[in-house]
C-alpha cells in the first residue's frame, strides 16, 4: 500500500505545449487540421467499403468518361489559383489576391459542374445507381466529395467577404480535397 | 449513520451477487452438446470476477467507513504499486483469455463432420435440409426460391433431388455424431440458438455460415432466433430432437425426397 | 471592448438582447445549458419508452410487437446518442473546458452555437418519426440491414428515413462541437496550464472528442449508404432478398459491411461516452475526499490507451455474425487487453479514497455508485469479450445487463454526480441535499436490483429483443416473476428521477445561495465568479496557473487545498519546493 514518506512525492512536472507562457500548440490552423482528421476518417471508411465491395463476385467495371480527366485538371488549376491567392493575401496584397481566389472558386465550381455532367453521361448510358454496385459507389463517392467541395466554396465566399480572413485555411482545404479526389479517381480507374 | 448504511449496502451487494451465483435460481440449461468447455470458462470467469467485485466493494466500504475524519494523506502516486497492479491485472486477463482462445480454436476447426445439415431461417420459421443417400447437399439458387421451394433447389440437379427438406422442423440430430450446420437465410439476418447446445450462429442472406457441435444427450430441445428479425422474432421458435443414430437413419430414409416434394 | 488574454482569440462583446443572450448565444456556458436541458428532456422521453418496454415484458400483451420494437429502438438510440453523448460532450464539455482551462470561450463560438441548433434539429427530426405513416423505426438501435428497410420491421419506409437523416444531422453537430473542444484544449489554455496540469475531466472530454471526430464518420458513411439502399434501391448492404414470397429489387450487397461500419463507430462510441464520465469521476473523488487523484500520469495514459485500443476491438460485436471466424482470435485479444487500462483507472480511484477524508456529499455518493456499477459492467465485459464465451451469451439478457450497467447506470450516475457538483457554479444555487440523497439511494439500489439478476437470465439463455417469453420452454416461471419484479423496481427508479428534475428546477429559484467555491476545489472554474460572466474572468486577465489540479491536503499547509492559480509566494508554508 502507498505510504506517506517524510517528504511528499512531487506532483507530476509540467509537460508539453506552447512557449512564451501562452500554452498552446504552436501549430497554425489547428482547427482545420482537426477537421481534416475527421474528413480523412470519412473518406477512409468510404474507401475501405469500396475496396471490400469491389472484391465481391458481382462487381462489373464502370466505363470512365474522359470528362473526368478534364475535371481533375480543373480542380488542380483551382488549387493552384487558390494557393496563389492565399500567398498574395499573406503577403498583405488583398487586392491582388482577390482575382486569384475568385478564379480558384470558379474553377472549383467548374469541377463540380463537370462532375454533374459526368453523372448525366453515365445515367444516359444506362448506369443507374441501383442494380450496379460500381455505379452506386461512383455516385456516392463523387457525391460526397463534391458536397464537401461545395461547402469549401461557401467558406471561400465567406472568407472573401471578410477581407480574406481564412483564405489560407480555405486553400489548404481545397488542396486536401484535391488530394482526396486524386486518390478516389485512381481507385475508380483501377476498378 | 448514512456512512454505515452505505458501507453495509456495498457489502450486501456482494453478498447478493454471491448468493445468486451459489443458489442459481436462473442458471445454464443442462448441457446437451460437446461444448461444456464454455461452461467451464464461464465458471472460471465468475470466480475471478466475483473475487474482483468483492475486493472492490469491500475496499470501497472499508475506505468510506474508516476514512471519514481526515486529514487526508498526500499520496499522489506510487509507481511500484501501480506496476504491480498492472501486471496482476494482465495476469488475470491472460488466465481468462488463454483457455478461451484454446477452446475457440476447436470451434473454428471442426473435425470431419459425419453429417451436414442445412438450416434455413425465414421470416418467421426454421426449415432444414438433409443430404440424401449420396451424402451431398444439392445446388441451390435464389432465383428458384418460392414458397413451395424455400431452399431454391434445382430439380434437375441429382444431388438435390434426393435431399430431404423439412419445412418448419423439427430438426432431428443423431446422438454422439459431430454435425456441421450450414446456415442460410432468405430475407433478413436470423440466428439459430439452442441454449442446451450453447453455440449459436447468424444466418445471413447472401452467405452461408457454419457452426458445428456433437449432441451428447437425447431429448427434445427448443431452438430460438437470436438475431432480431422483425415483428415475429419472438415467435420464431423451433424444435430440435436428438435421437439415437438408428432412429435418425430410419427416420431419414422414410422421408419424402425433394424431387417428390417439388413434383418432379 | 476587447477582453485581455494570452491568445489572439476574440470573443465578441457581451450580447445585449434577450435573443442573443439566452437563445442564439455564442457563450459556451449558455450552449452547455441548452445541450444539457435538451438532452435531459429527450432522455426523459427515452425513459418513458423504457417503461413501456418493461410493462410489456412484465405483462405480455400490453404492447403489440411493432410498438415494442419501436419503443426499444428509440429508447436505445435516444439514450446512447441524444442523451449520453450530447450531454457529456455538448453539456459538460462546453461548460467545463473553457472554465477549467482559463479560456474565455471556445475557439469558434459561432460554430459552437450552430452545433447546438443542428443537434436540436436532429432531435426534432427523430421525434418527428413518431408522426409519420408507419411510425418510428423499430429496427433496433443497431439498424441492421436487411431488416431495417424491409417489410416485417416497423417504420421500414418512413421511420428509418427520418432516423438516418437525424443521425446525419447529429454527426454534423458533433463534428462542429468536437472541432471546438479539441482546438480549444490544444490552443487556448491559459498561461501556465500545460497539458499535464489539465484536470482529468478535460482530458476525458478531450480524448473522447478526438475519438468522436474519428469514429462518427464511419457511421456517417453507413447511414448515407443505407439511405441510398432505401431510396434509390442501391445494394450496398442488401443481398438478394426473397421476403414473404416476393423478390426485392436488390442483389449482391453485404449485410456484414453495415455491421463493420456501424461497430467501427459503435464501439468507440461507448468509450466516447464513458471517458468523459471517468474524467468527471476523477474530479468528484479527489475533491470530495480532499486527496490528490492517485496516479495522475497513469490516468492520462490510460485514457489515451483506452481510446487507441477501442478502435481495434469492434468486431467483438460480431463474433456470431458469420464473419471470418479467425478474426475472433484477434478481437478477443484486443478486447480483453482494453480492460487493463480501465482496471488501472479503477484502482486509482479506489486508492484516491484510501486514506482520504471521504465526505459523503451527494456528488461523492454518485461517484461511489459509479465505481460499483462500472466495475460490474466492466467485469461482465470480460465474459462477452472472450470469444467462445460470447457464443451462448450473445443476444441474451447477459448483454443487456452488461451494457446497461456500464452505460445505463455508470455513465448516468456520473452525470448526476457531475450535475450535483457543478450546479452551484453554473447557477449560483445549491441543489437540495435531502432530495439528492433520496435520488441517490433510489437510483443506486434500484438499478442494482434491476440489472444484477438480469445477468443470470442471460446465463439461462433468455434471448433479448423479445417482447414476450411465452412459448419458451426452457424459461421457468420464476424468470417471469423476476421480470415482473424488475418492472416494478424500474418504474420506481424512473419515478425517483422526478425528484431530480424537481430539484433542478426548484433549486434554481429557491435553492440556498452558493459560495464561489462550496466544495473547496482547486480547479480553475471554481476561481471564476458565480455564475461566470461573459468572458468568464471579467475585465481582468484570465488566471495564471502554477501547479497541477489536485493539490489537496498538502502537508504543512494551513488550508486543505491550493487552487491552481494561487501564486507560489501566497501559497507559502515552506512546502512549495518540488511543487511544479
């Protein structure tokens, strides 16, 4: 049993976090990173479900409209534009940053429009969500990704309305979704 | 006054727990299969957890009775004690896990079964299929499933034609022979459970699952559905009859074949 | 006017109108109250549903099976998600985190406010399912396909839809809240509040929030897929189904995929519930026994270990599901291993009481109830986790007894203890002690009588999710008598919760005025005014922290505690050396 000695044992020494007495992790965009951790969990669950389903015997491969390549390019350009905008804003040049940020937003919307068009192409070719597991997953995956991008678009619009505060976080968010898209696209191509 | 009452209550709770375990008003059904090892592990677990529960509650009762007035002693930690408690707990865990995994290995690797019977769960009754003299269960296809043909047998498959189908049971099993149960379902997930056999397994549509046992006691038992399957879940009861091997054989040979039942 | 602080964190001016003060408030304390009241009210609905279930179990025929299953499903879902998770994270998390850390508010107050309103919306959508054709879903809180969306299960058409939408909304709310809790703990601690000086209540909620952010997405994906199966007839989870003679328009899906997704969320979820409860208990035990929490570092490490391991135990809910049986070896091992850090925490609570000054205040009474029931529930988990033992016990009353002990009793009594403990700080009034003691005794003894004998019904093999046991030949008449007894006790325990509800409301208006620190606790929230104003610390800079959170009965010191923010020179007494 624990005993009380003559000198009480010292309580645990402080550990971790912060400098300058502010006590926080000197990590920019912690909030965004936390959000991205949750999103990673979401897409990881999606991907693992996809991989499991792909292994079942009734999987029929889906045709991949070449439009998807164009959409990917649009998203890549959107990220680049938004990155430029964010850097300009960080350098204090809000006026110069705006057009780049807007271009990024427009290109992102272009991606979304392209995705919807790809949906119409597939539906027109007879690949409905029902009756075709690969189809169902295609719509699910692109739908969830697209919704998150749309949310990012709303955040971007809000940042622009607030003199660019949060633009840097928006840019990271779009790069993240670009990364997710590249992964999902590779998965789609390989199945 | 309240302190004494609380301490007494904690002690009484332990007494109650032990009383229930010793007097056993509700306890295992009498074993009717080879899976008595599970009973043994449960008893071992009851002993260890019972001692742990008694230890915790008695310690708690003592502490609150004895240490009412203070002053409290400043003891923020004791690394040696903590290490010891850690290893002590790990040992307890190992003592429970080792036999558990050992006997689980028996469950996972069945012996060569002499008999395979298919169990079909459907909302809300159990049906069974036995292989015919060829010893093989015939092929099935969901496309052929109909009220008259719940297993979806292909009437052209010779292995299926001589199978014996019993819709609604009872399930007859011969004493002393390891039997493999193949479980299927047509609609939703069910689970086949006979308390006296101890083991259970889900029947999942789109899959065939399996479990094995050796009946060790003659008698009539009840099978229940142990996976929620809709409104009739509590009514999905079946009868299981364990009979002598001779009686089983005689009964099986006297049954109409699937080919007859399907009118082919 | 901006309030001084140590971080670049603005919280906005004090709200002026009724609407911005009490309704659309961005103040974490108001949001905490909103979460707490909503969760308690919806929990009361869940409790009434349990009465309906118990009446059917004691007097078969009271409900038809459909109604029983609807009550069963909503009871479970409400209690686990809309009561326990919401109250522990949204209620206690919101109230305690900024105050205990010396922050003025959460990192993103606007998002925090949104999180409550989305939660409320999710509750309303869920309750709306009582009013749609077919009524609420009766699929069980685990919502297994195919039964959840096929005829033969109540609410398979509309009820399940609303349930899934409600869950999706809840997950959005929980994500917005979790974002706040995690970021605030990482970024907004006051000067001197290092991670290892944080109270365990914050650690418990923090670790649980991280878990929530990682676990809820799996449920999100599952719910979206089931929605698509239900509305668009995709076949994510639906195999070929022939039901009542009819072939349904599905093919090739896997019901087990749902189970994996659900339990990958569902197991961490129960730890998301119990970890904050454990944190609260650490506070209650050390404050009311006037003794430092024993083994603080081990307590923190145990929380983290439980969180990490809890992500690799999920398939212990699937031992009899038909999954690859070899998985059973792995999951049984990890499941039994996760018992070790939980045991460490239990030893440490007990050792905190050892040689303490154990004051039987109402919060401590509930802490003792927690210790007792958490141990019972945790020990029975060792049966169920040991794969082969689960084979007879799965889907019996043994499981029902187990999870009610850990979640239905332990987590709830921790919440009660926490409310009795922090109510004075939040409202400036003390709760009535006599009512509190009555509430404790009825709850503690009652829940033992309800759930302890239930384990033995499980050993007998009595299946769960049965509205009636007529027709079960292996169930003796005494078991039916026990069911009646349990129902009687359950109704009494339920009624005694009214004492609690009454106490909460009555004391708000007529309770004795509370001093700023009635329990003489060392953590920062007690150093704030009562109740804390906008910005928590007023126009002064927030407190600076000089030591850990458990300086109780330090030897050689005239007071029996030293607050975290008492500067060393004032603490004096010559006992300061070696104290961080």
